[in-house]
C-alpha cells in the first residue's frame, strides 16, 4: 500500500463524513439562527432555549436521512472490502 492509495482513501472518507453530516449540521444551524432571531426580537436572553429545538431538528433530520446515510456508509465499506486486494502489496 503506497501513499497515493492511503491519501485517496482518506480523501474519500473525509468527503463522505462531510456529505453525511451536512444535513444535520444545516438543520441545526438553521434552527439556531431562527431561535436566535426570535430571542433578539423578543429580548429573551436565555442561553439554553436553543438546545431543545436544535436537538429535535437533528433527530428529525436523522430520521428522514437515516436510510440514505446508512446506504452511503454501506457502499463505502463494501467498496473498501471489495478493493482490499488492490490496496495490499502482494509479494
């Protein structure tokens, strides 16, 4: 296994992590921004107010995108195990 293969696998894994985490991060960011605007408008400065809506939003997104996330993880894992012989140098 040479450096090119290792960096390619690491690049694919990092991109997969970003792609799979994006829906939850975007939902959390959006809900946090909305709650922050509402806090500013109503002058409620409670720091813990954003926690529960963000948690609910992340769980809803996880329920909606869970199958897609698991499918992508499964495909990446199958690809790694299928190409394992190409990654290992045979003497």
